[in-house]
């Protein structure tokens, strides 16, 4: 005898069934044919719970029938278990019952296996006190199981089958008194019951909750059950008396109504007691009635009568007719007190609302298996309003579970953009549609993504850019050290789909470039300190003096040529004595006009004044320039956009003086030294090629500094020019050389 599980059916394929069973028509008597098809396969097989598989399938079919599931849906309950006992289940079931039945059976079986793996992994993590979650917290993992369930369940029959199967499994354990496997009750309460709630199938939701709670907290369950039972006779008598009175009085008012007592759900009572810190006697729905009337106006008329006969509790009224719940539930809820002051909850609804509340979506759907078109191969049956109600729920689930803000049409986009895969330890990882093993690795951990070099999907090696599918188990192989490949950012190669993973790869390369830039800046600053004989200066203190938060911040701007080393020289050199008032008077002594200076610069209003071109920005005609009166060295001429000048103006704005380039009186052939910064991929002959450009353009190179770090060359050329405008043309030529990334004036 082979043994399998209600949550993971193990493969045990006997020979393919005879062709007579396969050739039956697809639509006629599907339930009877499906049971006859499955009986020889399942009659002697048991689940690992000990329950006979055929008996389990019979019970699932009965549950589906009770909630309004179609005959086809009931038939599928047998095929799901039968497919694991066939050599080629997809082909056999498709030939005997149709493609949609085969797809349903295979999809449901696959989901059963994946869920069992996830539950077993979660249980093992719970048992291991030192275990570290791989990707998600327990709460996030539970929500992922919910999402995965619906992601697999494009056909709503899969959802119904899983709910009915889980309910039967709990019923079996409750009836046989066998200990429930670890994790099954928690998953039922946290995943399946909320799913039934979202579908609006209260009949299953309440029973799943009560049975799960019975296994999770048996002592509390027994205590509440005992409290309910102690006054059961007295309570039922008073409720029956109230029921008869209300039914008779409503009939007198001309309102045709069914007045019913409501069953007591232990888990619901406990939740209210804990959530509102109430005692058992304070919970309102210990005593409860339901009034069912033909029309909506009669709902409100009956409500008005109830409030006139009993004292309503104002804070306990909810109008779910005017404002339905997200799953389409509609009803009026109120709490009133009888003559003895005892609370009683009353629900008022129409028969249509009641049918929906009890069976939810199942009440509105019929399934046609052969050649059917529509959402997931099924069509809604019944009134037009019923179809619209179901489609509205589908869109609500999509917004609820996948975060979408809308859809283009009925059922459009339902989880089309998400897939759910498993780690080797069966943790569920949510990824965008089309995601690869590299996306998966980055989703689990950034460092795992950086070091990812290979992948196995369901045990088979695959290329890293292979798109993943729902339910696959993914394992990546990594190196001890290393980083991502630049190819991963090439969209045409398809290595990355996730925006989050792309951002992490870009961040890695940006950090690498920043590290190289900081190294270049550090080297430049340290060389300057050596020239100035200031190697004892602490780099952090120097950066602080210059207004930076850290030495690395200083190195970064120096490495990018955004901060002149001249600023550091000013800080390192001792301050000169402040000029006296007589010095200022001599400098600012007015003359009749503007006269040229030896350097080809005119100081406006001052004659015979020493000028010098600033080394930090190396101005040259026709640059906009500005003068700054130095301490004992005349006027230093800067480019107007010089950052060094801005800093000095901030400290001593009164020492700024107007200057301009000399015109006719300027010496013929005057030249000015300027610095040119070139960044390029280092290669043989690079320096020669750049030098040849300057030679060809008749520009004299008077200084060269070069540095190469990890294949990138930074070069600074000092060239003599007579006109800065001509330099732009030369820099354009340099930038066009092979390997040159940028060429600009410093």
C-alpha cells in the first residue's frame, strides 16, 4: 500500500487506464465519471494522515456541493488525487475530461507540494532556536503563502479545492483524535481561513477557524466551549422566545421574514474577548439572531422595528448594505438589550445577501470545461449582477494582495506581474514576472547577489538569465569574493528584471568608482603635504579646517578636480601680516585712468600695481576675471568662477578689486599657462597621442602629471595659450581620441 499526503501527494503511477474511460464525452456526467475513473487508483491508498484517499476525495466533493460548487468542481476533487497515480497525468486526464480539467488537476497538485515544503521549512525554523530566517519574517512568510496560493490559482476552482481539502483534513483529525502535524493548524488559521474570508465563504471560514483554534489552544477552546454549554439550555430558550416574538410582530407589521438563531463560533468569541478585554458574559453575540427579508427596504423597516422594541447599543451598529465589505458582504448589524438588560446581536439581510454570505463566490460560478473562454477558462453563470459582483471581488483581491491600483478589464493583470519561488530551505521569495536567478539572489541578500556565479532550478543547472516560474526551487552558487558583472546591467542580455536588483548592481559599481576617485585624491593631497614638508599634519584635521566632514570627503572632491590644491596650500602656509592702512591707501590711490600692467592685466583705477595670475584657476583671455588684493604680493587675478576666489571673498570681501584684460597695449604674442585635465582608459601610446594633438595645434606643453589606477589614467597638462577660446577646439580633438572619456580645462 502506498502512502501519500493531503498536502503532498507522492508519485505512485500505475499503468495508464483503458481507452474506454478516456474516450467518454467531456461534459456529460463529469462527477460520476471522475469518481469511477479515480476509484481503482485511490480505493486502497491512504494519505500520511491515515485517511483513505478516496474517502477524503468523497468528503471534499460533499463540502464543495454544500457551498454551491458546480458538478465539474466536485469532479475535480477526484482527479487532483488521481493524477499522482498516472504515468502521464496531463495527457490521460486531458483526453478523458478535457484540457481544463487536466490543467486544474496538475496546477492544484503542484501547489499542494509547494505549500507542504514551505510549511515543513517554517516548522523546522520554529524548532531551531538559533535558526536565522533567510529572506522574510514569519509574518511576511505567511503573507507570501497567501499570495502564492492565489498566484497559482488563476482558476478559482483551485482555491475552492484547497479550502475544501484543508477543511476535511481538520475534520478528520478532530474526529479521530490524532495529533495534528506541526504547522498545519497555524497555516489553516493564518492562511486558509483568511482566504475563505476574502472569498466570502463564511461557512468554511468559521469552521476552519474553530477547528484550527481547537488544535492550537485546546485548553482555551475547552473552557469557552464549557461556558457556552453551561447555560446552553437557558440561553437557547430565551433566544427561541425572542425569535418567535420577533417573527410574529414583524408579520403583524406586514414584513415577511425568516428569523433564525445563529450558531456560536468559539474562535470569534475568543477574539472579541481578547481584542476588547471583555468577559464571557459581555460578548454581544453569545446570543444572536438573523432576520432574512425579501428586499432591501424591508431590511431597514425591520431594523426600525427592532430598535423601537429594544434598547439599541449605539456604538454597535454597522451598515454593510450601504458600505459593503471588500469581499462583497452585505448586511445590517446591530446590538440591542432586552427587558432584562441582556445584549443580543441581530443581523438583517435579504435572501440574496444571505446566500452570498454563506457561500460567497461559489454561489455565482459554474465551470464549463471544454472550449470555454473567459477568465482562467471559466465563465460566470447566473444574473448579470452576480457576474459583476464576482469580477469586482477579483479586482479587489488584486488590489489587496498585489498592490495594484486598478485593472484594464475583468481579471486583467491578476498576479501577472509576480511569481513566487522557493529557496532550498523552502522560504518563499516574491519576484517580478520574468525574474532570473540573479534577481532571486539579490532578493535574498545583497551580498549573495554580488557573488552569484551560477544557479540550479529544481536541481538542474541553468544559465543565470533563465526566467523563473511559479513554484520552482532556486539555488545559487557563489564565489567567496567578487562583485557583479557589468553585463548584468545590459537589458538586452536579460540578467536582471527587478528594479531593486538593478539599483544594487549600479550602487556597487558607483561605490567602486568612488573608491578609485578617493584613492586618486588621497594620493594628490599626500604629494602636496610632502612638497610642503607637512607630512605630520593629520588628514582628518586638515579636512575639518577646510570645512569637510571627513578626509574621504576631501579626497573625493580633489579626485574629481572639483577642489583646488591651492586651497590646501593656503591653509598649510603660515598667515602673513595684515596690510596697514597706508598699504591700502597706496594700492587704492586713484589715477586718471586705467593702465596696463606687466602681465597684460589692467587694474581699474590703479597704476603700476603688481599683478599675478592665480595658479588655482589659471585664467587666460577672454575669461571673465576678478582681482583680489593679497598680503604683500599685489593683486592675484582669478577666473570669475573660481571656487578658491569665492572662499576668499566670503572671508574678506573688501579686498576684491576690478580687473580686466589688456587691450591694444597688451604685449604681442603674450601667452598664459592653463591646466587641462584628461581622464581616459589607460593604453599604450596614450600620452604620445595627446601630446601630438597639442604639438599639431601649436600649443606649448610646459608640464605634465599622470596617474593610472586600475586601468584608468588621469593626466594634467599645463599648456601656454594666448586665447582660451581656441583651447575649446583643441579639447574637442583630444576628447575624440581612442579611450579618452573626458578632456576639460581645470
